[in-house]
């Protein structure tokens, strides 16, 4: 789990409040989970321990996580065992770690294995606002209630459900492995360590997809962007100043602006972005700028990427106009310069900065003298 935990610490600083990403965990609590692994532990005990560690390592506020369990309430030989699939933690409250882990730990493994029914039910568990959906099923056996998993996959596709289904088999035999062909992404874990690694991989993938695209529309607030440099007359201290917010025509669409009365320096918009954003390599940074006046223009770096020991500069080919002007910049080494050596940047240098980003700055001042500038719709995608 170490690799995942490091990743989660880094990404927890990103602004993902608008993310509508949902992950539903499905735990197999059938009677066969009392079979033992090679290390002597019961499968159910190992699965509970790994899922508990997994949940506790998730970043608060970035994902919505629910929990469905089958086989935990009705014995496999009793009537109704094939209907024993229940959503214990709903997908509408972020990550409630105490409830998730307590529910996992208290589950009893006594029942049947209604996998097809559980997958169909899980698809309906997601709220309509969910834009990214993942189901992670941890199971130690194949369907035991007559369900057709391939038919389930086809039905979900026909119903328009866009769900990333991850099947993590836990010490499955070949017959069970074969039963999952064509159903999502499958991986068989033979022990607890492999189960932990499979969970790591599944959530790393959805977290990466959650981070990008990053969008800052500024429709209702400044989204934690700051002003860096001599704006507001603080050229001597390079103070960071909260930007003003200006609504447009009293509608929900907005943008941020800053005024500058100083001369001789330059101010920048400072993004609320830091840490490892190496997955942004090859993506496009787009945004809109305007300025209050277009005379007395001067040159300076238009975009700055900075790590602890390296500063990279990018110059656009044109300055913003009085109306909002569109910019698109590829986040790769092409056309970027090392500010210290004024030389072209290599891929390794560019990746090193993305892996340890300290600041991303977008130039807000293009005119020598008092002026104002505005920023809108910043996207990395």
C-alpha cells in the first residue's frame, strides 16, 4: 500500500471539490471465504484487513465511496440466499471511513455468491450526477445463483451505463477465472499482498482520471487562485494578494481580476496546484486573459513552472486584448526554456519539474504602468 499512500498524500492538495467520482466496493461474504490462504489466514479475515487499510488510506473529500456486501445475512442453504446483496454504505457522502471500515469488519461470511445480481444492483446505486463510476468487486468464487455475467455486462452497456468494473479475484481456481472473461478488468490475487496491490492499481487509475481534467471556471468564486508579484503596489515584497471577483451581467458566469498601480515589475496569477502532477505531461493548459489597456507593452515570461530548484519559462506569441483572448499551451518540453541557462528544456527536466511542482504562474500584467487584468476558464485536459 505504500505506493498508493504516497500518491494520495500528494494529490490531496489538488482542488477537486467539483469532482463527481464514485467508487462502489463490493465484498464477497459467501461461505467459501472461510477457506484458508497459504499463510494460514482465512480469506475473509485477509480481505477485511486489506479493505480496512485501503479505505483508511483514501484522501478525504476527493471521492465518494460506497459499500455493498453479498452473502452476509442469509445462509447459503436457506431460502433467499441468492437475493442476499445489500448496499450498506450509500454513495452520497464522500468517504465515511469509520462506517466503511466498521461495516467491513463486522460482515459475516455465511451466504451464497450472487455476483450478477450484485453488479446489476450496484449499477443502480450510483447517483445521476456521477460523472466517473467504478465498481471494485472482491470475490473468492464464481457465480452460484445462476446469473450470467456476460449478459450482465451486455445489459449495462445497452442501458448506457459507463462504469469501470474491476473484478479482483481472491485465490480463484481456473473455472472461476474463466467465468469472468469479458466482464470489466480482471485480476486474480493469490494472497493478501497481491490483493492490496490490485486495489492500489484500481484506485490509482480512477484518481488519475479524477485529477485531469482540472477546471477552474471561476463562476462563483476565486477557487483559491492568488495574485503573485507587484499587483496592489507591493512590488517590494512580492506579496501574494487575494484576487477580486467580478460577476458578469449578474449571471453564474464569472472571472477573476486584479488591479495594479505599480510600475517596474510584473504580477502573475498563482494556481492552487502543487506536488506531483506528472500525469499532466502531454496535456494542454488552456485559459483566457484580457487587459485594460494595450499600449506600453513589455516582454516577460508568460507561463512559469517552478520546482524547488528549477524554473521553466514559456512565452506565448501574442499578448491579450481588451476582450478575453484564448491561449492553449502544450505541457511538454517543446518551446520551454530553463530560466537560469536560457536553454531548451529536455523531457527529463520538464518531467522533474512536474513531479515536484511548487508553483504554476500565468502572467497577468503586460503593460508598463497601472493597469488591470482578468483570467477565466483555466483548464488542463
